[in-house]
C-alpha cells in the first residue's frame, strides 16, 4: 500500500514513520509534505499512486482540509489532530480515522487495523459513531488553573485570567490581565496541548495568546500580523508568517 504523510512537525513525522515501519511493513511511503501548497503538488503528482494519506489538520500555511477541497481524493485518509475544532469536518473528507497528538503506537495500530478491515470489506464503526467519539474528546477538560510560586508563597492562577504565555530561554512565563508575571514549569508544546484551542493560539515560537486579551490586530507586513494585547507590554507579539492563515481562522471562529 502506497502512502503519503503530511506533517509539519518533524519529530511527529519521524515518530509516525518509525511506528508504521514496525507495525505495517506493507505500507510504502512515496511522499511527504509540510505545507498545504506542497500537499497539493504532491496530490497532483502522485494521484494515480496514492492509496493512503496520513495528514495533520493544521499545517504551516493553513489547513489540510483546504487542499482536499481543491483536490478531492478517493483514498482513505487518517487525520492527525490535537483536539482541533476542525476535526469533525475532517471526517467528511474521506476520513476513516484520526490520531490524537501526541501520537502513540497503540493509536496507529488501531487505525491501520481499521484500514485493513475496510480493504477486506468488513463492517467498521460508522462515520456518525466516529464523530460522536471525537466529540467526547473535543469536550475534554482543558487546564483551568496554574500553580505558581511567589517567594515563599504558592498561588493559583485561573487560566481565564492569563493574557498570554511566553518563553524566554528555557523558562516559561504567565502574564496575567493585571500584568502580573509568574514563572511556570511548562514548555510551549505542552501548553498547546492542555489549553483550550478556542481560547488560546500560539502566535509564534515564543507566545501563546488568549483571545480575550487581544486589543487589536495590525497588518505588520505583507505576510505577517502584529497582536496588540490588552495589557501594556514592551515587546511586539507578531504572528509568524506560516501561522497567519490559521490565526485568521481561529480569530474568526473563536468565541
């Protein structure tokens, strides 16, 4: 079975390829892409060869769903999601299953086994049942408090009171709506997984912003945007070029 992988995070891509090689040697990887543009080119170039697509939903320059709208496919698609609010739509784009980030061997094995059953013509879980399962994941409890240390004291900060998170060197910080700043022991990648994606967006490698803490959004350059937070902050918070499209979608849909 010939497959392509669409993933913009190299560690996730490498891990997926390693797992596939171990559990499904019949799958031959014939192409990879990290952007919607490259994905479209790959779909067109390998259209007659592709038998399986494994794809992330959010890519550097937008959503993989955009590529499927421009270039519909008739092969099984296994979507990869980190509780993304676009996931339900993904199942309407020939999706047969999904992998929750961070991906693990067990999840991949289940997806591949479901694919094998489909190829044999066996009955598998219907799409509406899959959507119900996914809804339960999307309704997961995201982190609503952070414990912080202030001198010899320990305090609890509500997530809704956080204007943004940022990284400086190896340290992570919370900046609240009252401009209080606290050190936290979380990496930005971890924060992305435990924060509600409807409320928080990772603008670049350094900042994760709360939608309720956005005072204004300015056109920074032809390809970038600058966020003006509600709290007075000396540094510029710029939405990186590859995240502008996703930011616009989030800013338009978040509530």
